[in-house]
C-alpha cells in the first residue's frame, strides 16, 4: 500500500509509477488523503458542497480562489 497527499501532483505521479512497477501477481493500493473542496475557502472541508448546487456567483468566486492558488 502507498499512502500519499492526494493534492500533491508529484506524489500522485510517484504513486502511479510505484503501482505500475510492482509485481503484477498482487494488487496495488494507493490511498490518497484529500480534503473536500481544497483551495476554495467556503467549500474546503464542507461535505455539503458534494450535494449542493454551485450557482454563477459561487462558481466565479471558487474559480477566482483556485486561480489565485495556482499563481
């Protein structure tokens, strides 16, 4: 088993390499720890957004926060 930070792209790529290069006679498991809504202040850690509707104003606000985090 390989446990990683699911928000770390390098860790995700490394885990996939690990899984692809393991012996094929056993399954590989990658456990990626993530936070719901990561990077969006009003969504982060809030499970309700998995069930909710993201209207135009919330969408624009979320995209702005995500873009700011990528800069």
